[in-house]
C-alpha cells in the first residue's frame, strides 16, 4: 500500500479537468482481471495485512463478483458522485458508496453491470456517461470482488433515487479526494490482528473502507508513476 507522497494541503491542490481525463484515458483500459471470476486467484492491495484479510475471507465466502461506477462529473471544478446506502441493506448499510452491485448473468460485462446499477439506484442516464476504463480489483470483508469502472459524466443530468437502496446522492470535489493529504490511514482489529484502511472524511460525510480504498487506487493509477 503506497503512502501519500505529495506535500500539498487540501486548499492548495487543484485538479485540472482536462488533464485528469487525459491521464485517465492514457492509463486505463477495459481489461477484466481474471481474479474477478477465478476463485483460485486473489486481488492484491500491496498491503500485507489487507491481503491476509482478503485471503481469509476468500476461504470462507463464495466468489461474489461485483462492479461499481466511479462517476467523475466534468464540471469546471470536477466532482465525484457518491451515494449513501440505505440503512436496512444486508451489506455496507448506511455507508458511502459508489453506485454498483453484483454482476448478473445477463450483464454483458462488468461495465454493463455498473451502468445498469447506476440507472437502477440513482437514475443516472447512461447518455451522460462516457466510460474510460477499469481500476484495480478491490475485495471487501463481505466477500465481494469489486471491479470499479471510471467514467466521465457530463453535467446536466437529473437523478431519481431508488429509496429501497439509496438514501442520498451527493458530489465531493475531485481535488479533495485526489489530494493525498486527505488520505487518512485508520486501523481496527480484524480477527485478532490490526488492519489498516483509508478514510477521507469530508464535512459531515465519512468516506472510508472500500469506497476510500477505491478512491486511493484511482489516485495511484492517475497520479503516481
């Protein structure tokens, strides 16, 4: 797991919209990693504690492939569109997340699943969405293997939230999320051992766990050599 490297403060860092998407198009592809559907392969995070946790989870849970959309809204000051999951859901209830979910057999690809879920959860019209490529595979303590799909979203969309799945949808400045000064490393005990995880608190929003981990992965793919 890489540590923050840029010596900038949240107030100093600005993200140029054109440069961000240019970098993303150069660095990302739509190549589906074999570990998404092969139970004998495991995603790796680069952090030994996290990888050990994923290994334990993989031995207990059936393979559960999933996909999420990482929607970057191409405003003058770009933002990331996030959701607040409903409190009654079986997994990650009440947490901040990307639109997405399990990959169905009818989905032509992980990207198709992410786009479908974004339409079903928040009513995001795919006519506003320009997919760019996949980020690194991410595993969760609930046994999901998540393939994030980065997309450019044109402003002007209107959302219609599915209240059975989502309590809220909101945007966070990309400059905040891509500033490593805001990438806090927290830790907690997991089965007798301490494990670290990223958190990116923003105002009253506590962004952490898989969502923060995927955002950290986005930063690493776009801004690190």
